[in-house]
C-alpha cells in the first residue's frame, strides 16, 4: 500500500506523540508499505526529552512542510501550507492516515485530503476532550469542534486508545459504534525491560526505595500530590528517593513545595533527559507513578508512559479513573488509589514497598500484560489489517 500519514509530530521530535507516529511509520515500512509522513515544522520541545534523536525509520519518507511557526494562529497557517503538499501526494496514495488531536489541525488536513482525493481516511485519536480555561480557548475549541465533526464524518474508521474514549466520542459526535475501533498505544518490550536495571544508578541515587515520575510537571497533572505523599511516607522510609523526569510550567513551584514540606533532599528533579536513558531510569526504580489526577484529557486513554512503566519492571501506581480501566487492574498488574487523594496515594506507595512478593507479582503481571496486549509489532499489524480493509487491498 501507499500510505499518506498526516500528523502533528514525528522524527526528529521526541515527544510521546512523535514516538507514536514514528513507531507506526516504522512498523508499516518494515511490512513493505510505502509510507509518507507529512508534518508541519514546529518549534515544540517535549517536556521529558533532549539530546540525540533516533534515525529516520528505514523505508519512511518524512516531510516537514511549511515555515517554522509557533502559536495557534501561526500553526494554523503551517497546516494550510502543509495541505498544499498533502493533496497532490494524496492522489498517489491508497489510504490516508491522520492523527487527530483537539488542539491542532492534522486530522482536519487528513480529512480534507481524503475528501479531495477520494481516498479512504483512518483517523487515530489522542486526547479527544478539550478543557478551555479562557474565553479565547473557548472560541478556539468551538471552531475546532466543527473541524473535528467534519473529520470524523469523513473517516471510514476512528481509532481510539481505550474503550471509554470510544464511548465519549460516539456520544459527542454521534458516531456509529462500528466506526469506532480500539487501537492502543504500544511499547517495544525489548527496549523497555527489567534488564535495563542499573545498580550503579541506584547507588548514585543512594536509596533502596526509588519512585519515578515521568511527564509534564504541573499541578494540573498532580505532581504536587506526589510531593505531599512523600512527606507522609518519609517517616517510614527515611531513604526514599523520588526522581522526576521532565519539565513543565510549575517546576519552580513544585521545588518550593518540596522545600516547604521538608522533603527537598528526598526528591530529585532530573529535568529533560535523553530518551535513550528513560528505559534505564524506569527499570532502576521500584515504583512508577502514572497520572495522579483524573482529567477529561486522559480519561479512557492508554498513555504511552504507562505501558512503558509496565514493560520496565517497577510497580505501577495510578489514580483510579485517570486512564483506561482495562490498562491497570488494582492488585493484579498495578495499584490504584483514589484520584487526587494524597493519603491514599501514600498508602499505595507504602503497600508497594511493604511486601517484596506482592511487588514481584504485580511487576511480573504488568510486563506480561504489556507483552500480550501492547507490543508495537502487534498493534501495527492490527493497524495494517484495518488499513487494508478500508482500502480494499
């Protein structure tokens, strides 16, 4: 097949969304398909990564198209310019694959290309619910909702990363249930595995009880809850060390909070790290913390970092209702706590530390779950079958 993939981020950007695009493009190319990825130039830097970038996947033609612009209005111009390139390429493709996100126009560009070129469209969704905080945000969300409705109407299939997410968009946009299909985010279990554990790193951190958080550093994402829980746990485990990978808008406030609570020596803000170091940090930790507050943006989704946690070996702890219920089942392949509840979060972390046999069982089951349901090679294989179906190939 000749596949045109229109997305927001891809190589060499190293954000989570970019890695999803890259893994899909790489997997389809390895299966012998001709895939062209179109993305607008972007100055976006992800919060958790810096340093070297991966090589362009073999067999992929990745085109950055348009000027390097930032801000919503300027980004919209970039997409309009990208569309001028996407349509001619679309006539030569068998199927159009688009990445939908409520904050950009990649999915809409894919829908327009599909309509003009009369080629089938498959849309992969990320976050589907916007939470505007200003009048301007509200106006933009209203305009983008119209674009979303048209995009979903044009699509032959809409791929969601969790069943709950599918239920939401079926109701929001009146989609037929058979049009909405689950396609999870994945993980390379050879790259993320317990064998990456580094005793040297653990010795450097100076603790036998290590907790890791990776992601955007903001109060909205609940990192403050982890710091407050640390203050409750420290009397029981004096050597506990929390390592935080990433950056974000509230970093300085979070550092101040740790100082105020007297736990600054027990938490280390690593900052953005080279993506090749992330598997080592995860495998060298005892507990990995997922989303801490239930948000409309993450409800019913399969976040990339959670499946990477699961494949790497630490006990995974996340807030109930923060991600797809299918992903983490309490006391089977991880531990759940009441979203937003500091005392319950502290209880879950203490439970993970209290019994080595329970921790080993949860870790083993999490990795088994990742290997069985979330390996990229299997997810891409299923995606390939869907693309063949809609293109009649």
